[in-house]
C-alpha cells in the first residue's frame, strides 16, 4: 500500500470549527492484494482500532489560546499534511465512499488537545495493536 492508497484524496464534506482538527484515518482495504475479499469482522476491527491519521484541516482556533486567538507559546503540535496518532475511541467519525472502489475513506474530528503524537517515521509501518 502507498501513502496515496492509505490516504486517498477524498472530500470529507466537512470543515472543523473552533479548536477542532479534521483527520483522515488510514484506509482499510476490503480486499487483499491478491483479490481475496476480507471478512467484515477483519475490516471493522482494523477500521475501529487504527490510530494513524493524516491531519487534513485545522479549525480557526486549533492550537491557539481560546480567548485571544493567539498561538500557544509552544506553537502548533502538528500542521496540515502531518501524520499523527489519535485516541482510539474519541471524536466524531464518518465515512465517504472512494470513487471507483468498494472502499471508503474514514474521517474524524477531534479537539486539538486530543492529539497523542506526531509520527516521525513512515506511517505505513505502523499497524493496529489489539489487546
């Protein structure tokens, strides 16, 4: 899988407001590279447990003081286009069909302070970890 396949260019249909951020979750494929259709349980587990995302859009107050609108002293933790780790069970989630495929792109809106970390290595090497 390439980065373009993992994070296809799809219009999420929403922009974040206030101190929220919009991220795209790494896409879960419904078929294997050899064409085997994966069972729903497998794809659902991967979809709900993936914490690797691409930051798509910042709300106007993201990473800023809510009262003054000025950037925090430490600056923004991440910028649009960065790959980040996010909490597993937070945010408002939805899916948008990927044109020409049976797959869907998954999006989530989080509060800016919920970002766990910025990914500094290849985001494709990170996999879902299930307890």
